[in-house]
C-alpha cells in the first residue's frame, strides 16, 4: 500500500535516509497537484514570507528564547469550520487567553484527505451560521486565507492536524506563515488510524520533515514537534520517551534542526518532572550516537490526556495542576485544555479561560525545581533504564536504521503502545498506576524490559491492587484509565467519626 497520493515511480525503499533533492522535487509536484489550492504554494514567496515575520511570530525562535530563559509557554488547541470563525477563535486565544502559541486544529475530513467532504462541511457551516466541522479545513481554504489568519494575530502559529497524512496541509500552512507543525510518523499512526501501516505513516512524515529541511537550507528555521500519544489512555513515560527518540531520529535524518518532544502528563509531579528531563537527555544521547549534531529538542507537556471529569471544579483543578506540573518539570511549553473537555469542542471564551488558569499556575510555580530530591533522582534513573533497552533493540532490528527498525519492532511486539487503534500495533503492553500514583507496567507484552525493572513495577503495582481491592492484571489497568474522571466524592469519600 502506497502512502496516499504517492506514485510508484518515486517510491523509495523504506529507509531513514534523507530523500534526495531530485526525488523530493518530483514528490512535491505530485503532492501539490492533488487539490486546486496546492497551486497557491510558491516556495520562494513562502521563504520571503517567513523572513518578513517579526521574531516574536517565528515559533522556532520563540521556543529557543523560552528554553534559554527557562520559561514555560502556553498553547491551546482549537479549530472551527469557517475562516471567519477560525479567525475569531485565534484572535480570542491571542488577546483574551494570552496564548504564547496560537493553534489551528484541522477537521477530521482534512486529516483523512477527504477534501470534497470538507468542502460540503464548509458550505453547511456557512448555511447554519455555526461550525459543522470539528476543525479548520486548511487545504480547502488554501494559502491566502491561511496568511490572513497569521496576520490577524501577534503570536506564532502552529498547525495541529492530528493526521498521518500531513503532506498537503503542511505545504499550505508553512507557505502561509505558520511556523510550527505538530505530528509524527510513529506516534500519530499508532494513535489515530486503524488501517494505515506504520511504514506509510513514517513515509508521510519523512516528506514533511524533508520539506522543513528545505526551508532550513533556504535560511528559514521552522519548528516541528512530535505529538506524544493522543489515545486517551495511560502512556508510561518510558514508552512515550522511546517513541520520542525514534520519531526525533527520523526527523533529524531528513535534516530537521528544531524538533520539539511532547508527552502527556501522568499527573504524578515527580514522575512528570523526571520524564521531562530524561526525554531530552535520551533524544540527545541517541542523536549523538546516530551522528546528528545541532538538533534542538525542547520538551512540551500536555494537560491530562485521559478521561476528564464532568464537574467544572474538578476540571479547573486538573487545568491548574497541569500548569504547575509543566512549570516545575521545566517543560518549554504546555498544551492546555478547558473545563469543557468532557463535553466537546470548547467555546473561544472557555478556551481562553483555560489558558489564563494555566498561566497563573505557571507563574506561581515558576521558580520551583526538584533537582537533588532523592525520589526525583531515583525516578530519573529508573526511566533511563526502561528506555534504553527499547530503543537499542529497535535500532538493532533495523541494523541501525530507525525507520526499518521501527517497522520490524512493531511487527515483533518489541515496540508496543497500550490500547492503540492501529492494526499494526500489538497493544499487549498494559500500564497501571502504582501505590504512589506513578504509571508502571502491569503487563510488558513482548517489550524488552529488564527483569529487575519489571520486578520493581510489579511490587509497587501489587501494593496498589491490595490496597484498593482490585485484581492485579488487566482490571488494574482499566481502573487506572477512568480514575481521574470519577466524581470527587468517590475519589475522596467523606469520612465521619
């Protein structure tokens, strides 16, 4: 199966190797011809567009500055089905929410390259006077409208597309002045789509990363970001980090120099802080091993990615705590949510409120770090010992090639993701919260965790199971998925007497 829209004549054998210039030129021509708005992409004009933007609207520069100054930026999600509604949203997030990074989330039709259906959604949205799509149809509106969105705000903008097929959306957004793109070949393919093989997801993002390198060669640094896992379930740090490392290696092989790493919060302060540090460490370690120099790898944390409570007060607590965690962990940014999370797409005002809540939490926790705390140092070392065997085995299976090794490792179950919807992922590994609230491995599946590591996990998980009266095994894993969404009276029942 080819990546959608990629002709057999320019399909290379799977490899992490950088796509040659002549091959990429042919790939771009084929890609831009797939929908009429692709004709609006002019690379030379796009380079000048980015050069004309002030530094505070260039995401790569904004993130580098925040990292140097140890600041934690805020970025929400958000997308509506018409240009007017999307512009209103972005302006509200910028001015009322004080977002440091302004998003454009695309709709499901655009994510699946069903642009004819997206066009019908636009027409229906305009007829109804409200968004009938769950995001902005970037490809249908094209470069000129995207430029107008960038011009309406005074912050850098990032594309949040939730797709395994980023090639035309990325071309249009980058050409318009969007300076960031969230997505990766491994994490998104394992999170978002059932039938597309992991190999095709990797190939599709190799195109996007090669495009970013093409801008880099022309003197324009763009930001790429690995998206973490958006499966709505628990992902232990070791699995998230191993995937960050592999996605980062794939991007670096295409020439990307500014590559963010993203992880969902576990909601355990010490574990999240340790994971944030180790994620960057591990990526830099393996970049050096593979011969990639000068790659900037800041870490972003995501507000809780599991099931949310319906109570607004509980949601507000999660939002505040999420900002606190990100600040203390030393994350360069945090992706925010709202009190409407359990109900659906938030209003612009609710989104702005979630941003302000998070910003205040960051302000209060901005000077706190855990360096030297024994529990923090132990967790850092434990995560390192969990990650290295996974990444080493994947690279070994690919004879040093991250793309080949990743595909083979998924096929063998050596690389695995809990509750993945993708048919190419075995999903035998199961995580659960231990007695202290950290995410551990209750069933490793076929993943190569050392015996002594699994013994540590089992001892802590059995203590949790005994304390809460839950059977050790899958029941413990499932209970951990829904725990945070429970009513507070059930989480902390009243005690009389």
